[in-house]
C-alpha cells in the first residue's frame, strides 16, 4: 500500500541556549580531498569537491595535503594579524552596542578566515560584494578602523552620511561594494558587475558572500542562472554557520546535501571548504 505524503518540517538538533550538537556535519580528513587540474571538467570533479570538505590544517595544526598553498612566513603573519584585528574590532564594537553607544552591530566570530583569506587571495582590483559578517574584507584591504567606527556611530565622518544602518560600510577606492540590509541582493549585483567586466575585456573578477539562509531567497537563483548562462567571472560564497540569526540551516535546504552541491545543478563548479581553515580558504580561492 502506498504511503500517504507527509509534510516534513526541518528540526534543529538544538535550540538557542541548548548544548549545540554538530554531529550531523560531514567533515573530511585534512588533506584527504584531491586537488584536480585547474582545467578539469565539471562532471569529473563535481562529486568530490561539492560533497567532500577541503581542509589543510589537521587536528594537530599541521598543514597537509595537496591543497597546502605553501605561503611564506610573512603572508601567514599578515593573515593572522588581520584576523586578530578583526576579532578585536568586533569585540570593541559589540561592547559599544551593549552600552547603547551604537544601535546595531554584527560580529564575525569564527568567520574571520572567510574574509581575510579570500581578500588576500584576490587581486586589489577585484570587486568585493560583502555581507554584514565580512568586515575582515575592509581590514585586509587596509581600511582605517576609525572610518569603520565612524560609520557605526553615524557621526560627522560617517562615510554613508547617515543613510545606512551601522556595519553597512562601503569603500569605492578599496573596490568594496556597499553592504545591503536586504538579504542576497549582493549576489546578482556581483554577477552583473562580473558580466560588465567581461564585456569590457577586463582581467578582474567579482566575489560575493551570503549566509546559508540567504540561499533560499529568489535573488540567489537569479544570480546562479545568470552566472551560469553568461559564464560570468565571479566567485559566489555561501557561508554556512549552521543557524544564522533566527533559523536552522535545514529551512534553507541544508539537511540532505551541502550548499556547495547546488553549483553543479546550475552547471557551476561547487567547492566545499572549511571556513575556519585559513590555508584551505586561501587555496580554494586561488
């Protein structure tokens, strides 16, 4: 006898305030994922890269495997300094928000490598379309922290002249687009910029960041379709922190397969990478 259809409602393993359980996250061994040739066909790599997890740093903090970028000591020190500075800036600004000095702030704790490693791997002329947890992009490209603070304070030196919420920075000279309070708008904007760069024959690419919950928005699918059809030179990042602000990742479709697996469905390579691993993020971006 055929079973009656039943509505499935994703159920998180823990609610806010409970002991977190991330046992459902499938994590590959460091160094276990092969690094294919740069010109490999999508059908030859889609399973391994979209479903496995690229990791370079093992549990003993040693760099192993084919994705090891072999950065020199100076670059490693610069990356570490940027990540530490981002965390210190976050902590200071959150204290200001809790004291009522600013109205709104979003920390990027645990996601510093996502911004810093990618910013260091990209060229200064590449255009960045950030989300509100990627303030590390500004720091990695040399933005003065006082400028960022003034924007959050909405004072006379606010770059946005009071027209944006706190943390909605922009920096034209640094090739960083304005942060948007509306989810996912940066994805189609990045694809459009990349298409324009290709039309002009420029050797620059665009990169954009969203959280996993934003991948349920229509703008995500519009951007993926245009990027696939027109072969736009763009890197589209989904940062999965499992929960985001209010909803479990399952509500955005993250229960059965990783978000990186959505790429091949559009004809776009998808690579799943450990966002806490600076070296892995750098290598995958390059």
